[in-house]
């Protein structure tokens, strides 16, 4: 009994931190669900598909902003917060330098995938909302997490999602025209409010400048930027391909399915946040094969059980998510394994980041991106006009991606950890 009490006391701070972070995820889950219900039942399904894809594109491009300098900023908040002012200036400078690259990439993507489905101004408003407004608010949240202000970070996350939900509700109630062209401006306004509020909670620091220090962080920053860009690209690439091959209507169905699947990832990401910090301080904590297997099995069970529970509730109450979503919700039992494999691949990527293997993580994500592009193209080519078989085949696609990620990740973890 004394040993148990000592173990609990030693990990009490860790448990408390996780509960603070998970409270933010639970709150965000509820508010995200409200936001999703309102928006998916206000916009036509085709418009929702285009919006979800454009928003996902903005999410990908936001990882180009500052060229990965968010990573040194986060690390310094965790281990040496007294240098936060110095790294804040570095992040701002890197953001300014990266803006032309972000803009160029956005224009190229628009003409490759979106020019036939949405106007450039509407696309630009959605992308700016993600890359500049929400990403900047996220940086405030990331820094507060690094300082172990998990409660405050959780509140800011919930507030950001709540402003979007409120904007969607007002758009539904007040907008005379309910299409993507009009919704984009409401979306931008919601993200601007989130940013203004978040900036009030950035820690007070003395801003300092040191170009030599910033240059020493370039290699790690660019590696992290590449890894994050590839991570979100392989996460959102399927939406772009479905839009390009299947059109807006099919993209709408797919976007709704993946949005519901994504809701199951929120508790997993809370776990990842705590685990990354623990691994930065104790790089060898996952040496045991038993620990690795138990963690992955637990994450798989939680992910599948969460989606299965939601699918069962929607079977009992088909219109719980609205009439537009009801026909799509019937398809959720066909993709139960997608949530588990997707969340596990994301968890494995965090393991390499936590141990300082940024370039290996980038290489792994490049491999996953190419593999996903090939598998999705093959799937849509063979099953796009074959009823629901293309949806069932998604389980196989994500299973293959998980196997690739697992082989690469656990092979690389045999290398010594790097302290960056």
C-alpha cells in the first residue's frame, strides 16, 4: 500500500496535468459537436465539402508559417521559460519571412484544386483565417501548455471553438444567404475574436533579439516545419483528392465522415501533449515493449469505442446531428477502424518529435504522404462508382498507413534520443 501511495504521489502532478488538458478536450469535443451540427445543417453538403477542404488546406499552410520556429518556442517554454522573450521575437521574424512562401503555395493550390468550385476571394478569406488568425491564437495556447498552464490553455481552446460555434449559430439565424461565400466572412470574424482574446493571455516577457541564436535553430525549425507540413498534408490530402476526383458532393460526404472521426482524436491528442513533455524530460520511458503495446492497445480501444458509441447513438437517434448529416451518419459503422489507425499514426509521429528525431519524423511523414496519395487514388479509381465499397476500403487504407508508420517509428526509436 505504501508503494502504491508513493507511486501515486510521484505521478500526482502528471495526472493533474492530464486532467487539465483532457478537460479542455472534453469541452472542445462538446462545443465542436455543436459547431459541426449547426454548420453541416446550414451549408449545402457540397459547400460544406468545399469549406472543409479549404479549411484543411489552410491548416496545412499554417504549418509553413514561421518555418517551424514554433518548435523552439515551445521547447524553450518547457525547459527555459526565462528565454521566452528572445524566442518570441524569433518566431515573429520567422513569420514575416515565411509569408510570401505561404501566399505562393495558397495560390498554386487554389488553381490546382479549387478554381472550379469556389471564388478566389472566398478561398483566400478561409485560408487567411486558418494560417494567420487561428494559427496565431494556437501559438499562444502552445506557449501556455509549455509553461504548464494547462487549465488556461484548455479554456482558450474551448473559447476558440465556441466562437466558431457562435458564429455558425448567428450565420444560421441572421444571414439572408447561407452559402460558402457569405460564411467565409463570419468564419474570419470568429477567428479574429479568438486571436484578440488569446493575445491577452500571452505571458509578459521582455522582447530581445539575437540573430546568431536564431540561426542555430534553423535546422531543427525547418525539420519540424517539414514534418508538420507533411503530417497535416497527409491528413488533409485525402479531402483534396476526393474533391478533385469525386467532386463537391462526394467531398461533402467524405468531409462529414472524417469530421466525426476526427472528434475521437481529441482525447488522444491530450494524452500526446503530456507524453511529449514527459519524454523530453525522460527519453527512455518507453524502452519496455510491454509499455509500448499497452499504450497502443489502449489508444486503439478508446478510438474505436468512441466512434462505435457515437454510431450507435446516431442509429437510435438518426437526426441527432441534423437532417443533412443523418444519411451520412449511417455510414459510420463502415469506418470504425479508421479512427484507431489514424490516431495511432499521429501518436507515433509525436514519439519521434519528443525524442528529438525531427528529420526522421519528416522522412516518415513524407513516406506516409506519398503512400496515402497512391492508396486514395487507387481507392477512388476502383471504387468511386461502386456503392459504399469505397468507404469500407478506407479501413484498409488507414491500416496500411499505420503499418508503415509503426515500422518506421519503432525502428527509429532504437536510436539515442536527442536533446534539442
